[in-house]
């Protein structure tokens, strides 16, 4: 959820404070060897955002990567009505 909120400020894999998006994992006590992140904005449903990611080669690669064993999902609805989505993968 933290990353979904953060991308409302800076739509990037870099956090608003300038650090890597993956520092959010460590900040929440999660250690990892390998990780990936998918972000998106404006898709109105979970099915639509997943369809969008699956139709993007880089996002699809994260979703199907056999090295990424765990996933967290975040969602945030901004005051302007936009939907922000995050998938964070790690192992």
C-alpha cells in the first residue's frame, strides 16, 4: 500500500525520497535476494490492470518469472479519482 501511495507523488520505480522502490521491502522487514515491481495508473479494476501488465513484455516477465516466489499487491485511489496499482515480487 505504501508504494501505491508513493507513486501518486512520483510515478516511478524510484521512491519520492530518491531511493530504490525495493527499499520499501526492507522498510517493512522483508529480506530478499531478487525482486521486481510493476506499477500502473488509471486502470479501473484489478482485471484490467492485470490484463495491461500481461500485455506488456516487461511487466509480464515479472509476473511469470519463476525466480520471484512471493508477491505483495498495493492499491490507492487518489483524491482526483485515479487508481494506482503496484505489484512487488521477491524471493
